[in-house]
C-alpha cells in the first residue's frame, strides 16, 4: 500500500517539479505564445538565460580558486567534460540525421528545453562545489 501511495505522490509531484524549473519569464512568454515559432523563441530565450547564469556561477567558482592553479584547472577540465556530455546527450536524444524532417517544428524548442534542464543541473553541481570549498 505504501508503494502505491508513494508512486501516486511521485507522479503528482513531477509536473510541479518540472514547472518549478522554468523561470517566471519563460512561463509568461509561453502563456502569450500562440504559434510554434513563438514557443520556440520562448524556449531559446530561456536556454540563453540559464546559460548566462551557468557562466556567472562558473566564473564565481573560478574566482574562488585563483590561488590554486591545480584546482582551477580541474574545474575547467570538468566543465569541458560537462559541455561534451551535454552535447552528446542532446545528440542521443535526437539521433536522426535530418532532425527537422524527423522531429518537426517542435525540434528546436525541445532541444532548447533539454539544454535548459541540463544546464540547471550543472548550475546546481557548480553551486555544490562553491559550497564545498
């Protein structure tokens, strides 16, 4: 019985957790969008905002390690590895050669949403590094 209640609670909470990851600007943009190009633009803007936040946090982490060249180099190496992972992950999500034909007009929106999600996770990981130092 507990597992059923837990499963129901999990399924009920997942949409809330996913929605909580979007910024208020993204939600407002999506609420006004009426066509796919507008939805694509909302997702692209969100991906850019999240990427800017990632770059800010990354610079903050590096600045806390200016006195430790070895640590700074390891942070840079980890970030380069994450970028390679991110790109490979997106490619694995959308493996077709002709992506537009295979995935349609929603393709770019879905890529940008996936990029934003992965980037938010990396932001959290970099914040963990900052807190741990």
